[in-house]
C-alpha cells in the first residue's frame, strides 16, 4: 500500500526518496539511473522500490463496513 519507512532487509531509511523517485520516473527517466542518483546501492532497497505497487488509491475506493 504505502512505501515502508525502512528497507525490510537492511533497515536503511528509504521512504524519503520515494516521492523523488516516482516524479522522475513519471517524467521518463530510466529507473536504474534514478536509483543510482538517489544513492540506493543495496539490491534489497532497489528491489523494494522496483517491486512496489501503489494501491492506496484503489483501496480507498472501498467502503469500510
């Protein structure tokens, strides 16, 4: 749903980079270059960003019973 504050594997804080990452990717930049520029070197953190699917908008459409 929402990007985690820290990487699940190594514990490095990553949430503060999510907004910059999404904006730059939406503009058409290569994901690898954006991750390199943001300083994400560990494969676990990179996988967290590349595998994340933002479902917040979809989940908010349903009513709470």
